[in-house]
C-alpha cells in the first residue's frame, strides 16, 4: 500500500499578526521607513505631531498598497484588464513595459 501526499490549505496560516500577509507587512515597513524619515525631519524642526501623522499616513498607504486589489470600474475601460490584481503587480508590470524600448508592429503581407 502506497502513501500519498495530501496538500494542505495554508491560506489562513500565512498571516502574520492576523491582519498582515507577508507582502503587506513588507510594504507597510517600506512605506513606514519613508514616513520615519519625515518623522525625523519634523522632529528636528520641533513639529513632532506632524511627523507622527505623516508616519501613520505612509504606513497606511503601504498597507493598502500591499493588500488592496484593484476593482473593476465600468466607467474606466482599462480596469477590465487589471481587475483583481494588487497594486504592486500592476505598477511592476507597467514599469517592465515602459523599460522595454522595443516597438512591435504587424504588417500584413499580400501573397
């Protein structure tokens, strides 16, 4: 009698601290790092409250950037192609497309 591997669904177990997935934790930390720079700048100017507010705003933007999926908006035709993708995937594909300087053209040749 042979043994077989049964895959386990790990969807809920990949969460860190309940609300963070790995990707959202990384993007929150990265955007929070930018907010930390602003916090240090405003702390040196004596405006601690503004620095903390900017830190929180940047951390929330990072969390949203890592977790929010783009919805289909019927008024905007380009969202049909990117619905359900996360924002970082869309931006990564756009930058990859813009960095590729090749121009593809198709010409129909007559026989």
